[in-house]
């Protein structure tokens, strides 16, 4: 497994997220709802409605 490294901040979005959202939609949520820059190097976690799935968003600086 590839990890983000040490000292990386993690943010958990409260509530449920539409799991049909792609990278751009999750990045918009991180910016608008969490008020964080998606390209900051932090890990953002989004939970599905049933609670059985999560999506993680992490920018590693390489596109």
C-alpha cells in the first residue's frame, strides 16, 4: 500500500457524500464545505450513505 507519508493532515467530511462524485466533485467539496485547499497535500475522507464505503482524496503533486 502506498501511504501519504508522515506529518500529513487528515480531514473527515461529516455527514454523507454522494459516492457517484468523481475527483473534481470531491475536490469542490473539500474546498467549499471543509474550506481547505484540495492540493494542500492533506487527505480528505468522504463517507457513503450506508457507511460501508469511503473515498479518500489526496494530492501528491503529480497530477
